[in-house]
DNA sequence: CTGAAAGCGCTTACAG
DNA sequence: CTGAAAGCGCTTACAG
C-alpha cells in the first residue's frame, strides 16, 4: 500500500544483507536475547555497513515502554531549575532513559501539557515548578504512570514528591537571624499557594512568633524578578525598615540584595541581612555571598529518579513523600550569630541546637 | 499472542464504545481527515469517557514523523543556554513539536548521544554547545535528518548553523575599548577550537593590532568557572595589569569581575574595564552591570526553528548559515567612550561608525 | 539458537 | 463519509 521511501535503515534490510531472519537482527540488538555469536557478528557487520540503528519508536510499541520520562519545568531564569534539569537528564541517561522537556506556562496551564505528555506514552513524569490537579493525578494513577512532584507537594498525598525539609530549614533561618541579633523581620514570599512557599513561610514566621516577634512584614515576590523588585522596594520604603529579610528562594534574595544596595544604598549585612533558599550558583559568587538554605540537587534528583524507577519496574504506584535534608550555608549576606556556625569541608554551616 | 493488559486506552476500544470503526476514531483525531460531524461527536464522547489519547508513538510509526526534535546542550550554569532551551521548547511546542533533551559531556562525546538521538527517529536535531563530527554530519544528511548548529558553526558548511555576528561584535568591542582610552588589553578565551571563540578572538585582536596595539594578553577560561578564576588571577598578577578585559562570554566575564574586585581589590571600571558576550540575565543585575554583546535569543531560536521546519517540510537539506545581528549593550563595567553611545528603548548601545 | 508469524496502535490508500 | 485491510518497524511466544 505504501511505498518504501529512502528513510532510515530497517532491521529487514539488515537481515537481507546479513542473510538471516529479521528476528535474528532484533535479537542482536536486544540485550539478553538468545543469539549465536556467529549470527550476531554477521548481523553487526551488516548493520555497521548500512548504518542501522534500531527504531526506538517501533520498539516502544511492542514493549509498551517508551523509556522516555516527561519533565515539566519553568522558571529557567532561576538557576536552580536548569541545574536540576541537567542532573536529571544525566541520571536518566545513565539508566538509558530519555527526557522529553515541557516548559510550563507560569499560569500553570498544566492540562494542555499533560495531554501532550500522555500522548507520548512516557514511562514517568516529573513535575517541577508546576503542580498537578487532583484530576490529572487520578488519571495518571489510573493509567499506571508514575509521577513525582519535584520541589513541591500536594496535600492529598496521592502523588509522590521530593522536597528538601522546607519547614525545618525555615525555622533554622529564623533561629539564625534571631541569634544574630536581628529585630525587624521580613519575608519575601513566593507564589502564595505553592507548597514550598507555604512551608517556608510557616516555619519562619511561626518560629519568630514563638520567640516573641510580634510581626513579620510579608511581601509577595511570587518567584518573579520584576515583582520581587517592587516588593523589595516596598520593604525598604516603609519604616521601620527590616534588618533581616528571608526570601523564599535565592532568585528573589539576589534581587532583594541588589535593590537594597543599589536603590537604597544599604549595606549588607551591616544595615540589613538577607537570606535565601536553594543555594544556587550565583549565591556563591563573591558579589552576593548569599547565606542560603541548600537544596541538594544531586540527592533530590537521585531520589526522584529512584522513585520513578521503582514504580516503573514494579508496575505499581505507591506514593512516597521523600524529604531530603539540607543545610544552612553561611556566607556574608547576613550577620552571623556568636555561636553555632561551624566549618565543614570549606563551607560554613549553621548547626542548630533547637530546644523546642 | 500477547494478552491485552490494562494499559492506556486504544482507538480500538473507543471505536467499540462509539459503535464505529477504528478508522473513524483515527480520523477524528487527524486534523483535516474526512469525517462526518455526527460520527466525530460519537467518537469524542466515547473518547472522553474512556480518557482516550491517541498514541503518538504508534502514529509516528506510520507517518515516519516523530514530531520530536533532539537537542544537545551543556553549560547549564551559563544562563544563556537555559534561556535558549526554554525558548526553544516553547517555539517547538507552538508548532506541536517536542523536545528530547540530551546533555553533552564537556568532553564532546557526541557519538554516544548521537546514537541515542537517532534511535528515536527525531525529525531534527539542534546542537548547542557541541559540534558534530564530519562523519556524523554526513550520516545525518544521508538519513535526511536536518541538523542545525546553534551558537557554533563548522567550516565545511555542510551543516546549517545559527550564530550572532561574532566577529563584527568583537571588533565593535575593540573599538569601544579603544575609544574609551584603554591601553593594555586582555582576552579571556573560551575553548580554543570552538568556532565562536575563534571568531570573537579574531575580531578583537585583529582590530586591536590594526589600531596599533602590539599585544593582547590571552588567557584560557575555556567557558569554565574554575579555569576562568585561575585565568583571571593570572591576568591581574602579572604586571602590567590590563585595563581592559574582553571575556568570550558573560559567564566568564562575571567571574573576571569578581576576581578583580574581591581578590585584587580593583575597581570596575576605574581600574579595569570588563566586557562580556551574550547579554544574559545576570549581566543586567546591578551588582555586575556588565557591558556585553547581545545574542538575541528570541531571534536566534526563531531562526533555528525556521531552518529546521523548512528542511523537515521540504524533505531536502540545504545547509544555510544564518547570522543574527546583535548589539553592544553598554552598562557600567567598562569606561564609556566620549561618543558613540546612544540611548534606545531604555538601554544604552554602542553604535560603531567603523571606517575600514 | 533460529525463523515464521502474530501483534503493538496507529494511518491511509482503496472501494464503496 | 465510511470500513476493511495493509502496513509502519519492531518484539516475542511458538515450534522446531
């Protein structure tokens, strides 16, 4: 019915040249399949001549395994995410899986993307910077597709997630600032209903309240550079001006530092201390030297991939919430407390002896 | 032979429920196929009930179009690339194409990656931060797979590429620095045999030589943070110290600025001017305010996608070398010349009246 | 170890 | 406009 055009080489063609059956060709390229060394050699030789590569698409159709993982990500200007993406691609590659990338609109228009992902019959999905609606989660479970939320979680607990210990870290930051002798606190929030923002805000403000701080000035940065600029301006415009600012992520914290220094002429940390969350590359740059709660990318990605593989291999989906511990990396953007900062492998960390 | 497990819903199942043939289901989901509205409705209803989505993998097998573009990228810590990736994913998505991401080893071990890419029968390939060997290029042409090199090129001209006008921009930078009254020039090189490095180095040094500058201190940053740190240290350690440094990209330029300021206590631009290339996000941050040659990501990606689509649609591969013009964005990391800097849409640009 | 053949889930001439 | 059927390039029981 159709005519064979001069497309890529097929196993059929290789078989012909090698003088074996098409099955033999297939077996040659299927690890563990039973094939005589001699046959194998003939096939490999012919394959080399023709430049044959097995068609992964066709393979997927039989095996019902695409070896593709769909990844939805946004906020590419926040270094944390590209770093995650790079690591994810590498770790998947090691397992011979591949990564189909989708960029999430910030509007959270997941449904359309989700539809696209599903069409490719991915073996698993990683959602970073976007959350999944209840409905879609259900559908994944029904379809038997593992999903893991990366750096976000869902209350229902119906879908797996990997996070750092946001609330604990935020509490630690509160104690760090308290111990550093600060008095007027501010919090630059991320998108209000994002799970990480909630956990960080909760840990921070609750701890402060418990320690007798009556109020925390909360402004919305929404993980967005421009909004953060405005939020920071507001922060430093109304008096009393804060002497300690915790931004829900580094991306916003760096912006806060720039606004403080270059628009308000404030010295950091003499006039105001700034702390972030993520410990991304730029935070370590001397111009910023941002004190920040680390999110161990390597460990978090490792956990993500492990979760995915476990579910793919077992064929069953048992949601798990993984929490990877992080550390408060102390640099120079915040006044240091007298005690509690320890040196470890060349970096300074804050060790909290929390007595709750 | 095989038993149907409870996987995703198939068109067959939808057909059964809708009481139509499987062909009808297929047509319903094939834009432009001839299908009666009434039939279509029945199918859509059944599809909705079952949560049916056409299997893109199976579709690819017939159409010999995967609607997948393979992208090889590295240097994720250089903001330029994530930005490119994000834009690329979005533009492809608009055309209903998808992006399979591969992370290139810095060793340039393209072959293995290439093999993987080919197995998925991608409709096109974008190589950013990695170049293709002659051999592989041939193989792509033979297989009829469009390839475009992004931000790099190949002498042979056998494969398409998209670049900014590296040499012109570098010449402009030389003139800018000359006009700014600098005398001792240095160049922080990227990987020596990368095409963009060569073009930038050539444009810069040749222009300087032609204007009577006897020597330019060239050090190797190799696009790598740590190597750049060392290179910068060397630069500022041997006297006479340069008063003008052009780094082959922003990523290195930022590092040079940090080393100059925080390790050598130099003031920028009073003691030394620094210029970069890419005009990425961090360059605009007040802490750096890096003067930099812009690479218009949007336009470059647009050109890349256009090239790809043209070749995919036509089925023929005619290599094209696209050069997108950029501009020298003037900020505060380099002394400004008396004349030539103009204000445009809120940014300062250097307009060269080159008299060659 | 090997080949013939069924089947994966679609698309698309073909004949109505 | 519609359905039956061939075919896309593989994998994998099955029977030797």
